[in-house]
C-alpha cells in the first residue's frame, strides 16, 4: 500500500514539473516601471495567473492603476483596471474595521468576552482554567480556534441569495470547538476567528453582516463596484477564476465541492471557473476591483477618512497599526519590517483567485494586487512595487 501511495505522489510531482504552468520568478528589484511591466507581462503570459490588476496609492493620490493579461481567456476579455476579482481573505480587514467602529460607538470593546454577545459560543479548552476568548483574541488570531481549511473550499454556492452568517457559525462551531491552545498564548491563523466576529457584528447591530459592511464602509468610501455578490454593473467586468489542470489542489476539489458548480470549461492548461461564492462572508466574501481596494487603503492611510467620509477614527487606526504583533499578527493585519520599513499586509487566496494588499503607514504608500489565478507571488510583486519611486 505504501508503495502505491509513494508511486502516486511521484506521478503527481512529475506531472507538476512537466505539465503545470511555470511562472517566471519575480526579480529581486526593478529599476523602472518599464522593467516592472515587462516582468508582469511575462508572468501573465505563463498563465499563472492569466490576469491581474494593480493599484498603487501614495500620499492620498492614485499613483498607478494598470492591468495585465486576461480576465477571461476563453471569452477573450482582457484584464482592465476596473476588472472585478474575489478578494478572499482581504475581507478580514473590513471586518476588523467594523469591530473597531463599534468600539468607537461604545457598542462593544475589543476586550469583551465573546459570550457577552454570543451566549451560545461554547468551546473546549486544552486545560481547565484558561482565560475566556475575547474579541481581541479573534482579531489577532490568538483565540486557539482551529482553521476551517480545507472544508471551507466546499462551502460554496452560485446563487445570489447569500447565507445567514450567524447560523453558519452555529452550524460549524461544534465541529471546531476544541481549541489548539489557550487564548492569548500564541497566534495561529484561522478563518473561524473572523466568522465569529461576523456573528458578533450581527448580534450587536441587528443587521446582516454584509449590510453593515456596505452601509458603514463600502458606501461611505465610494467603493461602488465592491459587494458580496456580483451586482449587475460588476458582472460586466468580472474576471473568471482559474486553476491549473495539473495542480496539488486538483485531486482534492471533487471531494470538496460540486465539480459542475465550480468549473465552467477547460482551455489548455487551465480550468476556468463559473461565478461562485463561498458561504462564509466575514472572513472571505468581498468582490471588487483594485481601484476600490485603493480607496480603502487611501482612507486608512489618511487616519480613516476619504473625501469627507470617516470610517475609523485616528485612535483606532493607530491601534490597528501599532498594536504589538503576536507571532506576526496584529489586529487584522500581518505586521512586518523589511529594510527598516514597517508594513502591514493581508493576502487573500481561494478557489480561482489570489490577492494582496499592503500598507506602508509611515510613508503614505498603499499597494493592492488582484489576480484570477489560484497561485500568485503577491509578496514578490509588492516588493517590486514598493521599491519604485512613486
């Protein structure tokens, strides 16, 4: 049996080497926008990803907004600055902002226990006498809750009806209630943390999570092409997600989701996806173009305000930016330093799409990269962009 399993994995590795797309590795740096774009054109020509859109904001202005490759190869649609992509886990930043908004409104504090708002929230601790899970623990991924990957890949639908987020947490929490470690001991990324935060937002506000985000973040910031479903005006510019035919994920997908629900067609080395949604929205549900991500980043860099609208006060922005990270996790953001430069970022990855947004809060610089490929060296591209003079 072991010999059969070993032979299978050898065959998979050989197939990946021979048949999978081979994107060119990002250079360590580029000296000009022309060099950058030459690399990005080579990247999309490899098919991994087939298309991407990029926005750079600097000191309150859009410094760069370009797209490369194909938003939909079989339908011959080029990627454009207004192409719409799934954000996937970049959605966690608006969710974190919403929690801080509610703290500013004195409707909660981030050090409140989760059970204050969700009395049914019941977890199993590694040992007796551990501290209760707070909203801060959820924001910083230090709750000890396990992740719901890979199961979340199977929680998909393609209708536009949405799903009750509190009901989803109630449904799935019993399967994931045993904590990996005591709250606050360390940080471990888990989508379940933000699923629970979405339920808290619903409990505190009495609104559906998606409606709260639209009313208090998207509309005030003029993010008119971003939503949790493909609005008619968004659908005209929607990128189709892709997955290489030969990929480590491919053998798993039939067990995680309905193949006919996910895959639209095959063209060469790529599967092209149907429109789809993941049931869970607070951790992964937003859809929109790079330009709208740029508006969110611009507001954050300007102390939470844009064009006369304020979505977060300066003290809350400072808290999210400068709270001491735990294992690299801040409040929502991943916190990093390179070459003496502080930056905050959050990637997104899931069926068909990969994204990254990054902020240099001390430099007034924001970067967003959205692609319609399952794989993306977002950090490598962001490093190139951050190395240019904007």
